[in-house]
C-alpha cells in the first residue's frame, strides 16, 4: 500500500510517501503523478469550497465549518488561512478580489490558487484517493495538546520529535532537503494522517459538500 | 498364397508408417508452438536484445526491470497476469527512477488492466502490447 502526505507550495507540491516501511520525501510539479500510483493522498489544500461567502451574525466569511472547527482545536487563528470561495477562485488578479467581493484573501492563499484549481480538477478522477488535511490539526492530535508556534525553535524541535516518534522510519539526518523544512514537516504529518485514515482512526472535521459535490471535510 | 498376403499387407504398412510419422510431426509441432509460452523466456529475449545494443540492465521489484542507455530509460514488465496493484508498482518504479517510457507486455486484457492503463496513460508513455507467443522474434519488431 502506498500512502502519501502532500503540502502545496507556490511552485508545486512537497510530498512524503510511504511504501511498505520505506518513507521518501521529495517535490513534484504535478499532483497527478503522485495520485496515479497512490492508494491514499492527503493534501494541505482546501478542495471543497463555499460558492459564496456565508454570514455568521453580522460578519461575512469565506471560512467553511471545517475551518472554524480546526481553528478552535489548533488555538492559533493564524494557522487557519481563510480559503477562497468558488467565485474568487476564478479571479486572476489579487486586487480584484477585495474590490469585487468585499472580503480580502491573504496573499499566501492567493498564491495557492493554482494548486487549489489543480486539486479540484483532479478530485473528480481520484475521488477515492484524494483527501483534505490540515498539518497543524494533525500535529495537535498527535501531541494531544496545543503546540508552540512552528516559527520558533521550540516549536520546530517539538514537531521533529513528534514525527520521529510516530513515523518510526524517518530519520531527519537522511533527508536531503532542497525545500523549506516546515513544508517537509507538514507533508510528513499528513502522511501520518493518511495512515490513520487507512486504519480508520482519523478524525473528520466539518460536513457537507460544495456545489460540485466535493466534500468540505478536513481529516486529521 | 504367401505372395497374396504380402501384396495385401505391404500398402497397409506404408499407410501405417505415414500415419505414425504424421502423428509424430504434429506432436513435435505442438511442442514447438508451446515452447515460448513463458514470460521468463520473453524477458530473456528482450534483455538480450538490449544488451546486444549496449543498454544497461537493472532488475527492480515485482519482476519489473529497466534498461538504460545514456539519458534514455525504458521500464518493462512482462507477465501473463496483470492487475491494478502491479500497475501501481510499475508507476511507482517509473516515478522513483524518473522514467517516462513504460512498456507492459501481457496476455490478459481485463477491465482492471484497461482502467489502470487509462489512469496512468497521462503520466507516462505506456506501450501496451499484446504478445504474439508463437513468434518470439516478433518482440524485436514490437519493441521498436
């Protein structure tokens, strides 16, 4: 069985895959290449999206129910970036989004628009293989408590120790890294989530599907 | 009286001899036809063909093998049986070894195989060839 955790980054995808007892870390430009041979792939990309912003009291938001739930678990609101709506996803100019919809999207999320489009397109073909995950939610469940920020030295060490404990065969000294280490950590923790899904131990956050039938559920 | 008996039995002997030789020929012909029905032999032919042309040969997992010359790499899988799991292994090896050209030679053409082939076709260049068993030499033509 081949399971995989994938983190979207502006230039492509960082992946951690497990085949037998072997774990490999690398990067690819196309998610399709990984999906073609994997039994399960968990990606850190919002796949199922709201059609229009929803109202919570007086506030309009693009956050889905699953994002709100994850935000409560993780504790740090900045860890959950508001996803775009389906309408916003069509936009090719960052500044137009705020003007047109009255709600801004963080630039970090806008840079991931091509990855979101790619994941959504592939979902139809790989609906049994592709799942949405959230690295920080997985880390929180892994530890059973809130973690320090991933931007601090304590936070990095904490995540590294957790991964070494739960992904038995990973040794960071062996990992040749040509990309950011926090992307590698995220891919690895999503790999752990993928294993949990296979074993039936994963937790699902959120409910329902978007207008195109893609579930708005985050696995951790 | 003896001459008469010989006259009757001589043609019968000839006919019996003809029938026997025909049976022996048919048995030998059937054996010859059956002989190549062995994936290992098919594999040997492919490997020797590429070795003659100075390609490097590497054995991978699940009976998958790779031939390599300079920047060019071809991944092969030869067997009677083929299923979705094997195809995934082939694609995984193609991914790990950065191979774009995959050639699968199998006899069975089940729905599973066709579906898996469709699924992988967009990722790598798959040449799926139905093997002509009675003519092993056909491989050289097929492979080109």
